[in-house]
C-alpha cells in the first residue's frame, strides 16, 4: 500500500510516541490536516532512512518515472542531496572542480569532505551576461582545456541557473566521461523538465551521474521537498548514497512532506498535471507576447527555462521597478537588480496571477516611469576569479580577528558573502578579499571578519 493510502486510512491505534501532539493543533487550526498526518516512524508506515515498505515503493515508482537507477526522497531540501552526493563521492584531499555559481551548500560539502577545490567561472563576457547582469553557461571547451591541465575526481555545476540559464549538459557530460570525471548537477530549479517536451532534457537524460531537484521551486511541492537522482550509468552503488543521506538527514523525517513528494510526482505525471503544465507554458507565452508589445524585454527562451520570467524595461532601473511593484501593488518578485527582475512561476501560477503582474507592470510604465528611471547604467560588476589561499576545510577551522573594512584588501576572509536569494557565494572563507567584493558589503559595514 502506498504511503498516501496509509495516511488517508483512519488510524485507530492509541499512540504514545513522538510527536506527542496527538495529531492535533488547537493553536494552529488552519494546519489541522497537516498535523493529522504528522506521525513518527510508527509500525507499518516505513522509515525514510531505511525504507522497506510504502516509502520504498514510492521511491521505486519515482525512479521509473525519472528513468534512474535510484531516486531518493528528501525532506530537507536539495541541500541534503548535494551534501550526500559529495560525501559519497569525495574523499579527503580529492580534487574537485566547482562552477562558481553553485549554491552555498557546495561550500558546506567542501568543508565536510575535506576535498580541495578549484573554481570554474561560467560565462560573464557575452553580450547576454553584460546586458542582463547575470552569469551564463558553462563552456564545454573551456572545461576540456581545464581537464587537460588538471586531474579531478568530480565536477559540480548548476543547470538551470537561478535565472534559468541551461548549459549543454550533453556536451559537458561527454567531456567529463573522456577525462574520467564524475558529473554532479544541481538541477534544483529544473524539476519540471521530466514532464514536458517544451523544456530541455534533464541532466540525467543528458549524461550526468547525479542530480538533485527541488520540487518546491516550481513543481508544486512544499518547502524542503526534493529529490536526489542516481543515473543508471553511474558506477556508484546507490546504497552508498543512502548511507550518506543518513549522515545528514534528520532521524525524524516528516510524513506529510514525504506524502507531499509522492503526491506531487503522481500529479505531474497524470493527464491533469500535464495539462496544468501546458496551460502554464501557454499563459506565460501570451504574457510575454503582450508585454513585448508594450516595450518590455525578456531573456530569450532559447537561453532560459520559460518558468523563470526574466524581464527588463529600457531606461528603467529594475530594482526601482521592484520597489514600486511591492509598495504600490503588493507584488513581490524573486529578485531584482538594476538590470533585470526575476519572477518565478510554477504549476500554481494561474492566468489571473500573471494578469495581475502584467497590469501592474503596464500601469507602472505608464504612470510611474519617471520614478523608475535609471541613473547612469554602468556595466555589471561580476565577482572576480577567487584567490584561494586556504581550502574551505582549512579556513573553517582557523581562528579569526576583525579588521576595518578599509584595511582588509587582499587579506583572507573568515566569513562568507552570500547574497540571498539566490544563495550563491561571492566570497568564501580562505579567499583573499578583492576590491570588487566591497560593492557587495553594506555601506555601513565597518569591520570585516578575517
């Protein structure tokens, strides 16, 4: 019996187990349905860290849907998946190449594994990057040149990126295979890719050894619901991944979240789910077409995942546009810079919701354009290539002092600068502070942790 069916059955036994709320929440009545499923690992309901019953069945079905050797359910986000993969693959002093636009969880994995990192810079020089102020793709030929000069155990990258930029995973995986490098892809934002031909093929379909998906990004899952995929072509025993997951995952995983993962996948593969995705794509395309006629520009869909609406308006500072939409129209974007705004959509994004955004954008352009006019538009400042003087695991365990910001240039940082969102590190411990880093610090930041 599936976990969903088990949880929907009325439980008649008298529980003296954790959690001791007895599946009731008098102080949170709106969450009563969530609480009634919130059991511990009671008899017959299976255990996420050693599944043998309903959860094993659900993960097996997911593995068939995603065409993997093994798919794991995660209730602590893709971060747990990244940490588990790194712990299973990497050993102390192994060399690993990491794309610099990876999530900060990769830095945590470097500290925990004791692996030594070299950083690989995505594209920042193309017109696309300069015009939109975002990092671009991973260049497979630059990657090949790097592998010619150095030996690595693994390469860790993000695709799609936070803004939806997709790299050519098929070409990258071919380069990795040629040099015996394990390919790990953070595909957190690509959780819909399995369910519509409109999207690119998944990282696993394109040859990655491991990937992670965050169902809560755009696929309808609750926060923290995620998946870890092991490719059929991977030589790794999936049990090693399970052992690594168990190192990081709580011993009290949430049944409501596990059931949410199962139900979410079942919906996405259903006819109703496919229709919902088709409607989302159609509504976004109409939304873009209408606003293009009003002078708005969109990041071309040949570069990006359509569910990430990245737009700008000529002459406007999009950070000011973001403020206006928040203050005047009660609309909050995912993130904005001077160069563009990102509006994240998913299967819960209705036409009415898109229409509300469309109308607010047009109204702002027509009535408040002078309020969002940009000052002199200087080119974007991308983070510099990192000057690594101490490996993450070394820096994490060092003592530190505080110095004045004005005195910190080329000193080694003991702290990290991680703008959030998106959680991508600009400066990590053990790296020299460069002048470009100062623009990421608050104007009133007087001291730096070194």
